[in-house]
């Protein structure tokens, strides 16, 4: 799986080029995302704009990454670019109340900078 | 794998309570691997019915083992679904408390799994139900008068730990009202083109069949899914559990 990495104002933005995060894709997603998260104290925007489907395994990946970054590593993480199906899933699971969601990676990075 | 799949099947209700106040029905179609769905319905005492449905993330043996563990946690004899009353007996634990316990026991880092759950306690004498729904597809209430309403979530998916609180909500079921619980295997059933059966089709089907009995509604749902997908086997477990309040 390809992951685009860039920086906006000193904030790391990672964008998995993955349309479907499901049970099949989850192991590779976790392996690849862990490689790019970086060291402790990371401030991270997870740009999910390429994704239009996520099942419960995918959701578990996002929860795991969020807890790794914010709790185990003492950093901060937001997500950006949720397409409609993912936005619905985040609402249903109330993940949108635990993880801040922004329309664009730029807005997410700005929120982490402030 | 086959042994694990067999274990999952043994966790499904072997026999539903036979009640004069409430009718119950269920349908379960496993996916080709081991899924993470379980559900149950049992009487805690002479007037309190517990129904729940769980969908553990992922497939395979690890998901199956978590379903076994959750099933044990929610067993009537476990001590987790009751609390002491003032007379030396026990009363049903509030659904919020049950979910708080599950949340504490199953943080994502423990088993690398999350799960959704609907857990409800119904007083069969009055029709009053207290429920908590954590990240689970909206249960649907089908009222006898023809209205339909999905019940919203009262808490986050289990696995977040203490990040968000759990709440519970009340529902007063009138005679003839039905409640349908289901897992995402229903609405995320895909045809060969990868298109979902979806909420809209499902809710329209429920409305169309709201006067049918529970068994007919669950079978009609499965038939409609198979028609939509031209018989393509489900990629996820498909679970449905319905109850109808019929009074005494």
C-alpha cells in the first residue's frame, strides 16, 4: 500500500492511497502506517480522503493508531477528508467525538499547530 | 477453523425464552470464515428480558475467541449483568453499567479488536425497555401504527477505553410494536458489482413488511438480500434478532 507523506507547517500529514480499508487490507495498513508514524510526540494528520469504505476491522486500525499516537507516544492526531460513508461510520461509532475530524489536511494541520 | 466456527454457533441461542408477553425470532447466516457476531435473549427474572447483539471486528479465530469471552461476560450467571437489590436478591444491571464494564475489559490494545453492541433490558409486564447501543447499526422500532424509527447510538464502539462516556436510553413499547436488531452484515451485503444492499432498501423492506410476523420479516429480509445479490454468499456474518411486544 502506498502512503503519501508530506508536512504542513511542521505537522506530518500521511495519506494512505487506499480505497477500501477492510479485514483484508488491515494487516498491511497497520504495518505501513506504523512505519511512517515516526517517533514519540508525533503530531499527525491522517488524511483519509482516498478511502470510501471501511469495515469494523478498518475502524479497529484507526482506533489503534489513534491510541498509539496519543496515549503510547504522547502525541496528537486528527483525521481529514472523510468521504460520506466514512463520515457516517464515524458518527455511528461516535469516533467523530473522540477523534477530531476536518474537511482538509490543511485545516487539520492548522488545528494541531494552534 | 471448523472447531472455532462450531463454537461460534453454539453461542447462538439454543432455545429462545417462550413468553406470553414477548415474541422472539432470530436468523443467522455465517460467512465462509469465522465471523464475530453473537446475540442472545434470556430472562434474568420473571419480568426482565435481556437481549443483546455483538459484532466483533474482523474474522477468524482471534475474533471468534473474543466473541466467546464476551458471551461469557454477558451470561446471566456471570454476575456482570445483575446488581444486588436491597432484599438480598439481584436486579438487572443498567445497560450503561454493562457497557462501561465491557469498555474497561476490552480496550483495543488488549486483543486488537473493537466491537459494537446493543444491550437492552425489557420489563415484559410494562413494555418499558432500557437500552444502550455502542457503535452498532441502528436497531429499528416498527410501530404497530406503521411508523418506523431507527434508535440512535448512546455510546461509542467498544475498544476506545475511557475516551467517551456511555449513556442509556428508554423506549416504551406498545402492544404490537416490534424491535429489530441486526449487524452490518445485512446493510453491507454486497452484490457482485460491490454495491451494498444498504440502509435505504432495508428500511423500505421493513416498512413494507411491518404487519408481517417476525419470522416472516427476517426471512423476507434474507430473501431480499439474496435477490439483490443474485445469491452471492455474504462476506460477513448476517445476524437478525426481532422481538414483538404482544402483552399478556
